[in-house]
C-alpha cells in the first residue's frame, strides 16, 4: 500500500497498490480471440440435488466456467442459440418447470432481461409447466432424430412453436424441407 496526502488535512490515506479481484462474471469474457466482454452473453447454471436444476438442453458455449460444485457460467458469442431449462422442487414435489430457447445478442441489440442471463437475450420460445415443457422436449428430440442440431434450427420455428403452445394449437413439426429452406434463405442474406 502506498501512502498519499489527504487534501483535507494532515492525516494520510492509504491507497491500494493492487487492483481489486474481479468478479467471476467479469472474468467470463476474457478469452484470446473472443469478442469484447460486453458482447458476450453469460448464462448462470446451477444444480442442487432435489432442489434446483438449471441447465442447457442444447447450445454450444464458447466457454464454461465452473464457479463451485453447484454453479457454472456458460459464455455464448453473439447470435448463438441455446436452450435453458429450469426445474425447481421443494419437500412436496416439483414447483416449477421452465424452458426457454434464447439467442445471444450484442450490447447494441434490443435484448430482454432474464434473471441469470447477462446482459440478456432474445426470447425465441418461453414456456412453463410440465406438460408444455415435455411437449417442447419431444420436438427437440424429433429434430435431433433428423440429424439436425437444434442450434441450427430456424429462429422462426421456435417463435411459431411458442405461439402455438400459448394458443393451445397443434404443434408444427420441423421437417427437412423447412430446414433446407432456412439454410437457403440464410445463404442469401
């Protein structure tokens, strides 16, 4: 520590000689060739047996940081898609099922603020309740049987699926033709 003069009197004040230790969320953005930390999306994940399970169903984080036995942080680059599932229970059974398909953005994008996701993300699909979450999980399994990574699925499909769930209508299937059309449209952009 260095001693500096106090302009208000004769007493001296000690100034710290080293920078303070950064918080884990500040460390999450430090990678060799990654975009600036402001453009990375950090997703908090947790697991406490019989109480909470906050995990990724799909998604390719550019980095995962393990904070302790129960908590991790997954870091996503801009435009990356991922699915986060939240399951909570108490002594009497399950209290919450939540599934969200999200797309990471940049600091310049309009993002929704979501607890546990910094700075936020675009919500493509949000559903709560055991039956609705299981219906979406079946659709994700069906997409994977087509040999399509759910990360590569059209964002419009996830929005349509969410709207159909909310309206209690029949859920659309993701077909190889729909995927081919999405890929063709993406190459034209």
